[in-house]
């Protein structure tokens, strides 16, 4: 089980990583990236089961990364959680259009994030 955390803000990457540390005890490996281009490289290299992906980032935004992974690369087995401060219905619809499995708004409840990631990991094992 591999989880990629992508956020351009170091303190948020660390917060998400700390929230998901319990999953390491269950055998998950955590990786990080700080922008959209790094995210695509990490996805290609590590083939994560779940990607926790910020939307507003430099070089390539989360919508574009998700579109590349889900639509262009056809990696439908890679689960993507878009995590963003943009909570408008338009943004949620755009997340659905690019293939996101889940859309969560910031600020987020760390326990809820762990629960959602754990659920998606369970779904990847069943797939």
C-alpha cells in the first residue's frame, strides 16, 4: 500500500503525513511531493494506491494532475482525494469531471482523512 501526499505548503504536507502515520503501522508507505510536476513523477515511479492531492499548486494544479492520471494514463485503480480550500459546487463538479474519487475541503478533520484513505485502500485491495 502506497500513499502519495501532494501539497505545495510544507506544513500542510507534514500535517497530512502525521495524520496518516497510523497507516504506516498497517503497512502503508508514505511519499510526498511539493507540486504537480513532482506529483506526476512520483505517481509514475511509485504507483501509489491513494494520492492525497492539493488543488492549488504551482507548475501543475491538482485538477490537471488528476486528469492526467485518471483520463490520460487511464490509472483508474489509483484513488485520488482532492484536498482544497475551494469548496464551491463548481469546483466539486470539476473534481468529478477529472476523475477524483473524493473531494475534501480544508480545513479538514485529520481523523476523517485517515478514515477516507483507509476506506479507499480497502477498495484498492478489492479491485
